[in-house]
C-alpha cells in the first residue's frame, strides 16, 4: 500500500517508481500524502522538486510567472502587476509556499491603521489570491492557496451621492465660466446624459456615434453597450471634435471646477457622482430598473438596485405605509 498511517499519527507515502528508485515521505494529513502520491505518479521525473523540501520560489517569482502566463493578457494586467509588486515588497517577499493567512492579516492590519480603506485592502487580497489560484489551475503550483480561507474585511455601506438640479447647474456654470480644458464641459454632459463613467466618455470618438446613439467600448466590464442621445448632443460632439480634435485627459480640470463650487462629496466620488446623478434622476423620474441596468452596463441587478429606493412609487409608499399614516387612515390618533 503506497499510503499508510504511522504510529506517530503521520501519513507515509512509500512508492517505488522504478526498480532502483523508491520514495518515502511523511505528511501531517492523508490529503497531503495523497496529493504527493498523485504528483509522483504523474510527474515522476520531477519528484526531486518535492524531495528537495518543496517549492523554493519567492512571492515575487510567482507574480512574474503569473504575469507571463496570464496577467499580461488582462486589460489591467500592467496596473495589477504593479500593485502586486508593491504588496510583495511590503510583505518582505517571502517564500511563496510559506506565506500564511496570518502574515497577510498582519500586513492588512498595518495598512488599515495607516488609513487605507477596507475596499482597497479587499482588492489587494483578491489580487494575491488570484495569483495562487491561476497558477494552481495552470499546474504551475502543487499546493493549496494559503489565502483561500481568509475573509475580506467588512465594509461600511456608503450612501451614493448624487447632484440635485441646482447643483448640476452650479457645476456646469463653474466649468463654462473658468476652465483650463475645452473638453471638460462636453465630457461632463455625456456622463450626465448617458450614465457613463468618466473614462468611457473621455475615450469616445466620432466612430462611436451612429444615428442618435453612442456606443461605449473598452468598458470596465469588457462589454460593449449603446445608449441613445439627443440630436443636439450628437451635433455638439461632432462640432467639438471638428474644432478641438478628440478628447484628452481632462479629469484634473473637472476636479478643479468641482472644487470651485459649494458641492461637497465623499472621498472618491468626484467624477463618479455624474454617473450616480444620471441613475438617481432616472429612477426619480419613473425609469425602469431593468432598463437602467442595461444603460449602466451592470452585470448584476444587485448593483442597480442601489438606486431603486429613489423610484416615485417607493417614495410614495414611505409616506402612505408608515405606521403613523396607517393609524391616521384607520381614524386613530398618534400616541
């Protein structure tokens, strides 16, 4: 029998690979022993990798392998690789197989105490997990993901900020009256008219316009989506591109224009407030939640449902169906 339990409680693999080659090795669990046996039987020529006290590669080595075999094909592969390099350096570039969930948890705590948000730290955990998972799937690793059971940090849900009609007017006035970038106004109008992200609107070109429809490519989800616009906005865009050329990087100018207004927003919701404003006004004006999902390009309706509480019927129900209103309807006085 190749695997047997010893008197000391450990599990031993005893396997003869050839007449002159026999391998014996002990493990803490039967699962580890079974994995080793399978490894020997499928890759007997490489059994020395195990016998040499396991995988010696550092975490940085794994990140490089991940990028070469998978990450380089991702749209955000270079950005993610740079993030992984920073994480690896902060962890001290440990032996990849010896990294533990406790090691990452300690690193995460220090980052949290320094003011890094839970969302950022959960992203970092996801990036590192993906390295181990992808390499294991590609048979580049033969051990379990050490971060597989580490739970993400719980995040405090934040209310989505959106602009009122008066705030939209104030913002557009700030842009038109004093702005150092000719593209900011129209990019802002596109975001407010279509619910697009700033980067999606900024990357638009004339070929994205067909009839009175604008088509967004290279989106966050990787999917192409089309949204109707007015003839007036279409003509504005064509005229602008004819005069100034295609849009260029304009986010910094937008932020300066926003800073000149009285509008106060939570951290990280500068240009994204335009997308939230489109969705919020869409629902307040009686829009359909499924239509909104398609316009915004959400892969899950759960994301879109964040705006459902702004629907007119929802607001009316809050007035008519609260307990005091029901008492009054039944002729009962409020206590």
